C-alpha cells in the first residue's frame, strides 16, 4: 500500500503541471472570462453551452477540480499512513526497547509537504475565485501562477520524499524520514532565481509587455531601453532569464550533478524559445511552449536541489 502514496503524489504533480499549461492557454486565447464572472459555476450553469472560449475556461476549471481531488486524497492518505505507522509502532518492540518495523513493509512517514500542498490548494482556489470576480487584474493572475508553481514544487517534494523514505529501525522518539544531505545554498539560490524569473515572466505577459522589446537579445537594439515602463518590465525579465542561464551553467559545472545538467538543457531550450517567440511576433503556440518549458525548468530546479 505504501507504494501508492508516491504514485499518487507524482500523479497530482503531473496534473498540476498540465493545469499550469492549460492556464497559460486560457490567457493566450483570451478565454479568462469564458465563464463570465461566475464562480464556481460557468455562466451561471453547471454545464454551460460550450463555445470555444467557454470550452477552454471550463476545461481549465475541470482540470483544477481534478487537481483538487488528487491533493485532498493525498493529504488524507498521508494522514492514514501516519496513523497506521504509529499503530504498528506501538505493537512491535525489540529486546532493548526500540520500535521495529517488519522488513517486508517499509516504514512510511508521509512528508509534511502533503499537508502544505493542501493549504496551498485552498489558497489557489480562493485566488482563482478572486481573479474571476475582479475580472482578471494582473496582480491576482500573477499570484495565482505563483501559488500554482509552489503547489507543483510541494507535490514534487512530497513524491520524492516518499520515494526516498527507507525502511528503518527506530529508537523511541525518532521518525523515519528522507536520507540525504540538506539542499546547498547554491541550489537554493538557483531555485529562488528561477521562481522570481517565472513571476516576472507572468508579469510581462499579463501587463501586455511581451511585445514591448523587439529584437533579441537586446531590447529594441538597446542595452538599456529608453521607453515606457512596459519595456523596463520586459527587460528586467530578460535580464533575470540571462542571469539564470549563466548561473545554472556555473552550477552544473561546479556540482557535476545530473539534475543540474538537465536544468541547463531546459533553460537553454527556454532561452531559444524566448528568442524565437520575440523574433516571430509572439505566435500563440510558442507562447504556450514557453510556459510549458518554464514550468519544466521550475520542476527541474526543485528536483535538482533535492
């Protein structure tokens, strides 16, 4: 039964990743108000007539519902496993007092991250409602995406932690957990830089600043744009992306970890996508691909830091 927990966590993380991409499709196609300002109903109905914008937004809401079910089930399963582990521990003791777990059933202490994921889910649902009710102001859209990224990271931590939890013999007061070193400061810095870059990308898209800087890598042929604030927002996002690109290359060469090398590949693809997107006047498929690879960069950073 214990193997089902990491599988459920990976499934929830996968659905959350797909939900982020679908949210980007909603924004790119202008379908954010496809269900009007009604929430949780769509245009006041549970099953509304499905024109294309409504279909896209309604599909996004159904995907969010699926993620909600998975995250709630994960938290409930974590509670069940924790309770079962405690009951088993009370019934089996070794000759010197330590609690022994049978070798054929690994001891599982579900990560506290599963409960954090449930809390983030509640925040995400509330932000989704506020975003719709306020007619998609940029600040709520950005917070909505940021919370989704944190939820994705938390689910990955939950899944990875459950996968790495070993069989254990416990002394009184101890708990089975993840064996491994703490994340390095270098890795945490890469994670923070990646998160800020994602948020600035969301700000760039939702303020309509994606077309403020023409050309690549410079902004309208200038290293320091001399224009309106949209150019500064876009240019700041680019500078963060360039910094992340250089930083992860340095990180991968310094640590020689496989995870860091995969992040380098993803960031390189993301920069190439960004260049193509700007030079080709922001075609929607490339915009969606940019979000998809950006979310993959974030997920890769989380895994690499672990």
